[in-house]
C-alpha cells in the first residue's frame, strides 16, 4: 500500500494520491511531500525510491531488511533514520517489532514500514483534520511519528511496574512455578527491548548533536524531548530488569527455604522411626532362643520402650528448635 500527500504552504491546500502524485511532485518540487509505504513490492518500491526521490540504494536495502538494528545515516540532502516499532495490538511487554524507516528531507518525508504502523497512522489521521503539523515542517512531523512509537514503549514499560508488584505479592502469598516462568519471560523481553532502546537513543542523539539535513533548529526542542524519553526508557528497562532478577532470586530462596523445611520435618520423622524400626526388626526375627518372646508382658514392655524413645526424641528436637 502506498499513500501520499502534498501540502502547499502558500495556500494550505492538501492533495492526496499514490505514486502518480509522487511523480507529479518530483517534476515541480512544489509543496511538501509525505509518502507512506507499507507492503509494497520490494522491486517496485526500490526502483521508485532510488529513481524518483534519489534515495541511496544501500539505504533502501537497509530499510527493507526485517532485522536491521536502528541506525541514523546522513546524506547530502536528507537523513535516513531506522527504528523498531511495536506491532499493532501489543498491550503488554513484547519484543515483537516491525521496521520503521524514515527518509527526512527539506521538502519530502518518506516513511516505510514492514507492517501496519500505529504511529504513522495516528499522524495521518491527524492530518485529515488539520494540517498544522505540515506547516511546522516535515522534520516536526517525523519527530512526532518517532514520539508516537516511543510513547507506546513507555506506556507498556511503565505498566510492567504494576505487574511486578502484583507478582511480588503473589510470590509471598502462594509461590507457584508459573510465576517464575512469567518472570523469566519478562527478563528475556526486557533484555532485548533495552538493546532496542539503546540503539534508538543513539539514533536520536546523532540527530540532536549534529542537526543533519532535513532537520531545522525549530525541531530541536522536539528532538531533545524524544531523546529524554528514550533515555528514560533505557533507565527504566535496566531498573526493571534488576527488579525481575531480584524477584527471581527471592522466589528461588523461598523455594529453597520451603524445601529445607520439608526436608527437616522428614528427617525428624525418619530419626524418630529409625530406633523404633530397629527394635521392631530385632523382635521380628524368628529365633527360638529369644527370652523376651516368652515373657508375659514383653509385648507391652516393648511398646512402652518404643513410646519412651519416640517421646524423648521429640522432646530433644523441640529443645533444639528443630520442630
């Protein structure tokens, strides 16, 4: 799918279209162009980005790769930015992402994503109601798109704090193996997302420090804001990763303590029954010359001795704090 719009700063007019609108614009270079690409055939997409808009072939290749890490690359008259965006419908911690590429020039913006982009869709719908964003410059629009994907990351990451508090309470109330499984998943997802956050922070930092082609001084505040939010995400993900590790260690410590308590009870029971089993084993042997077997009160005396041994052992264990 391709959708394009051209905004005329002089008249405020907005025209919508597809590749034909892009073809008309490139002959006149009048107005500001936004091209949004999703699910286009790679060959046709590559050809038109290179031939019609002058995008570097290597940059197009990077944009079309599904697993390329976020990056920033500066060319003569535009800047290439590559981000990781959460897929639509994701409302919990999940590292399933899509590639979002932005080519930001003075008079054109190209956004290319491997799946449906929530942040691009949000800004496209906003432009249907008002063109004030386009009047502030395409760099401003690009940063708003980036801020949209950052806000989703921030919302989901902050939501994890509530879930971790719930897990901590559940862990002390009724520890279960499924809690440890959930914590392990969070740790893995946080590790991967933190790597994305660090990459994207470096991308925005490069724009912030060098002000490359396509970005004006007016967008400096918005770039700084995006950088601060990404830096916050890096800190939060590291903090939550440490918290998850602490909860996992706490769970394992509680499990170990519970196991020790169980083993202590079993050991006490075993220690009590060992001498009783020993006596029962002796008098259960089938020898003819066992004087106690012919005693009238031998059975009751043996039970009394066995009871005395059991009570004495229990008293000894209680005195030492083992039971």
